[in-house]
């Protein structure tokens, strides 16, 4: 896919003036870091979608993502519920992603696989495989309406800083950054697509273009593809770092998976 | 870019048949059928550039206690993971059932109990 | 008309013979390169007892992609002459690779002849909703739908 720079009338000079990308400050004062969107300005991706897609998301009976939720509910009841009771299930998804002291960022998907291998004692599920999407859809659905709370010191972690750098760094043949679209151009259009603020709260989401449910990991790789830059592998830790940064950035927006997107 | 191979029809549920929980006699209601199916048109290519074989649902039959509600005879253009909704009137309690078959011969079915107060 | 297109339309008509009238002679009526240049369909159809009748096709006139377009087909039973039923509801998308998009037979239990679903459209085109009545009459309602983007894939 080719993004038409000229047609955007988008000025990088103006952009650099607002939020210079580049390396994170080595010792950032956590309290001073401002989020791109204040709480009152946060808007879910749904509000940028066509009315019929919004209607499909609002009504579970019309939302094809609910088929994945059904399958995940069954799978969870069979393999996982003995350790996670009904009350706990409602909160699991809202607690992730999370930074661990010495390891990589734990996302919902990696945690499900950790329980799958260490506790259910079976082979882990490939990323984007049907059972993994079913479980993550079910847990995200169970946590619908919950709000993610970032760890208090998250902005001083290396993972967050890597995530922010990846978000603001200009790259690719088109000299874009994630921020150029999702911080600067939300509400405008690239070709025929309205650009949202780029939050992850709707994922896993049913995308019409995918003809199925996909994870945030896949959505982010799709955006890299659109930037005409090297698309990270599914397992690249930068995608988890970005998920952490995005979750901090959208803190306060209720979870709304499985969302319906174009 | 290629995804790890995933099964399109995992074991377990692959459809929803949605009706209201409890109905009054004479009440009009929506019955909605949602099926997980790729509705592969035969005009798409996979990552290797190979044409994906066509496989669309060829027939869907919805019945109430064996009596025909509707029969989809040509469903070529239904979107992937299609949803179909129709209006019915509750006359008596009974079983609403859907059966479908795709081009590759896969069949699916689902049913839901209708409970009509006093019926 | 290229023979492949013609074959597709003949095939479509063979699948659903009751649509011969709506398709016109060899489907000529509904085939053209640009939606605005469609020949006057009404003339063709009037000869075959096609009426605007009580059918409505509710579909967005502008959509971003054709992969899933919501439609509601509704044939109004109040507009029927007595003793006549609505037997089938259908959709023709002349520029789809398979022009017969939908053909659904209605049983007696449906309380209204209404069908709500999502369809694929391969191009901007005039989408034709049809209802077949038990006396052979066709009701039709067509809507010109413009696709603003292609159903392109994003590489993931």
C-alpha cells in the first residue's frame, strides 16, 4: 500500500517543531512526561469508523468477533478456569502488557502461552493461530469496559523508552513515524482511510480486510507495512514495547475488544 | 508476509444462532445466524501468489420444527463470516435449526430453542 | 461483450432461471463499463413484467471497501394483490465475477419478507435487488454503489 504524501499536505517541518523524535532522554523525570492526548481528548478507534462498522461493534449479535470469543470461552473453561475463577477472568486482560524486572514485556498473548506451557503443560500456540486468538479475544471481551492502569514507574523503564522511540522515529521510504499519523493527523484521511489516534484497546479486533480476528501485533505490523519500512517479525520484542507504550498512551480508554475495523 | 499456518475451522463452535430468550405469543422477533466461514471466492491469491480455491457456502436452510423458514440457494456474494437476519413471529415453543453446506462438502449445523410464554 | 462476461451471465441465469428477465437478453441490460452508462433497465424489465413494486434495497451508496457491505432487502407484503406470495429475494451485482450475488427462497414462516446481511462487491456498480412473486412478477430496486477504495491487502 502506498501512502500519498503529497496529497496529505503534511509538513514534516511543522511536525518536527511539535514533537522532535529521536532517542529518549537518558534520565527522564517520570512525572513530567506528557501524554500526546489528555484524558478528555482520548477517542477510541471505533469513532473513526464508518457507521455500519460502529453498529456491528455495538451489537454483539452482529459482531463476527464474537465467534472467536465463543471458542475462547470453551477453551478457557476446559484448560484454564480451574485456576482462574469467574471473577478473576474479568480482570486478566486489563493487567497486561506489563514490564517485568529483567525480561521482555509480557503481553496478553505471551502470558497465555506462558500458562499454556508451564501450567496446562502443552505446546504453546503460534502467534495469530486460531486458539490463541480465541483465548485472547475471550479474555479481552471478559475485561470489556475495564481500564488499563500503567505501572507507576513505567516511563522510566527501558521497554517504554524503546516503545516511545519506535513510535516517534521517522522511518521508511515515505519518511513517516507512527506519531506523524496517530498524534498529528488523527481525524484526517490517508487515501480513503480515516486515521484514528492509534489506540490498542479494541484488539484483538475483527478486521474486514483480514476477514477475521487479528491481534494488536498484526495491526502494528500492518502499519509498518504501510510505512514502507522493514516489517518486524511477529516475535520481535519491539512490538511488545510498542504495545506497552500504546497502553500507557491510551490509559483511561475502556477496553472494547473485539472491536470491528475496516 | 506469511502467517504461521492456522486452522480456519477449529474444533468447537463455529456459528451462532441468536434468538431472544423468552417470547410472548404473537411477538415478532429477529433470528440471526452468524457463521465462521472464509467464503473464499476463488479470485484471491495466497502469499505465494497461488490462487486460493473457491469455497463458498452453497446452501443454508433455516427451519422451525422442521418447517422451512428460508433456503439460501445462491450465496455467492456473502461476506466472509456471514451474518443473515430474518423476522419471525412467535407462535409456539420449538426448535429453530440451521444447516449449511459449502462447495468442499463441509457441512455445519446449529439449533436454538424458542420459548414462547404459554406456548 | 467479452465472451467470458457473457458466459458468467449465462451461467448466472442458468443458476437462477427466474432472473432471466432481470438480466435482460443475455444479460446485456445490466452489463456496462461504467455505472452511469447503464442502459435504461426499466424498458427491458417492463417487457418481462418487472415492476418497481414493493421492494426496497437498503445499501450504502458510498463504501470504503467492497469486502463487507451491509444490505437489507425488504419486499412489502402490503403491496401484494390478494392470493399472491413473495417466493424469492435476490441480489444481482452485475460487475461481480459471479453476478448472481444472492438467491433466497422464503418459507411461510417468515413474518416479513425481509433479509439483512453483508455482501461483497467487486467494483462500483448498480446493485439490483429483486423479489419474485408467485404470479411470476419481478419487483426490482437498484442502487448505484460507489467503492472509494479497493479491497487491498496490507501484507500481514
